[in-house]
C-alpha cells in the first residue's frame, strides 16, 4: 500500500487553517511556525508566540497538534512553544529606548488609586510568564518603588555615564527614590522634573526587555507630557477606583492620551470590592461598575477588577508584592490575568504597526 509522503508544505498547509483568535490571522502568515522536522511519521516544530504571557497558549497549541495529526501518515506531533515579543515601532520622530521592545505607561487621573501597586505587580506577572520586564518610576514627587520592591540605592553609572538599573525579584528598576533619602522631599519646578524624566528615558543602560512598565505620577502634567513627547509609547493602562471622583479624573487621563495619540490598552479598577474573609460576603465599599461604564463610554476594555485586600497592601509595604509572596493566591491570579490581557493587546498593536 502506498504511503502518502509527509512534507514541510503539507504541515504548513495544515497550520494555515489554525487561526490565532487574538490576532485573527493564521499561524503561518504570522510566522509563528518555525524549524519543522519530519522523521518516520513524527512531526516536530517550534510554535513561536508573540508573548510568553499569551492567554490562549494552550488553545493554540492544542489546535496546532490536532491540525498536524490530521495529515495522513502522521503518527506523533511534538511542539516546542517559545515566544518572540515584537518590537513596537512607535513614531519616527521620537527616540526609541535601546534594548526595550515595548513601553507601557500606567497612569491615573488622581493619586491614591493604587497605580504603583498595579505597576509593580503587572511587571512581576509579566516576568513570571517568562518575559523580560522592567519598571521605570517617574513619579518624581512621590516615588514608592524602593519600598514596594524592597530595594535601596545608590544607582551606579557606566563609563559612558548611563544609569545602571537595580534589580530585585527578576525586575530591572529605575527610580529617583534610589537617588535620595526616603525622607528627603523633592522640591523642584517643572523644568527640572522634565530634565530628570528625559534622563531616565534616554540615559539608562537597560538590559534586553520585552516590556518596560512606566509608573507615572497622577494627573496630566509635566511628566506625562515629557514622556509622550520623548519616546514612542506602545500604550497606556489607566488605573481608577469605582467612586465618581476617581472616574472623572480617569476620564480626563483617557482624553489626554487620546489627544496625544497614545493607544489606551485598557482600564483597571482597583479597590473594586471587599471580600469578607470570614463569611465570603462581597461589599462594594467605593461603589461598583464605574470602570466598566467608563470603558463602554470610550470603547476601552475593562482589564480587571482588583479587590481591597490586606495581603496586597502588606506585600507592597514589606517589599514582596503579592505576585511574588503568594503567586498562586486568588489576588495574584487577578494580576496574572490582567498581564495576559495587556500582553495580548500589545501583540495586536504591534501587528497593526507592521501592516
């Protein structure tokens, strides 16, 4: 009986039928299928995803295996899953940060909504997925990164006088908090703030990073404008709480980033509810649903709702954020899901830039 030959082309033809649900194109067109090897009825290949935090990794892998097993003569399929995060192209008139593939700003319209908590745990969740992540803290007047990451300075420089990031929990970090005493106030006017922000954006010796999380100060002032005018931002995440006063300011932040043509990746509603540890009852302390309504108003996705939880606060105060201290806890898993959504949306943005 004649056996049908298994070829590279037949494998590619089968994988042409597997669609990435997020990017809405087939795996071959997206150049996700590489290093095909065929021997004695067994097929092996690399499946190269656009982010290690891909939320549909298992679904895509399973569909790929089924498609290749359906080829006559194929007895076994082995898939090596890895990732290659695309580089955000940005705008040609702006300076790209060397070695950094994507820049994600975390912003809020007002202070006290937990923006730094989100920034730190988002970066850690991305790193936990296998991505290379860093944090740039440009909240000049209220830097909290040293406390939340359990790290102290001073910062050193290269022979070319570029700042060398500190590292903890697998994350590279830069903050003015590493340059001053924790009780020393920063009493600077706008031009000095803008000058330091520019140095942080262009004068740091980052390692190879897939994602640089940029923790912004609250509001829509000098630091935000300097950021968007200096480097190409891949996108911004807006952090808010459910009460009306925070949502009004969050909407101002959304409109500002729309005006400067920075994509808003999504909204995160922090302090969304409180879950009683004794009875399990849920209480909406600061109202409920505001983040969802704001997202609908501006056609922006609500990425997740974070609870008020003592463990999240305690982890930040102790320098061991909850994604590090209790990575399998329900609270940490919310951050993990948010990180997956952010990574997926960035992959979509980067793909559109290539088209």
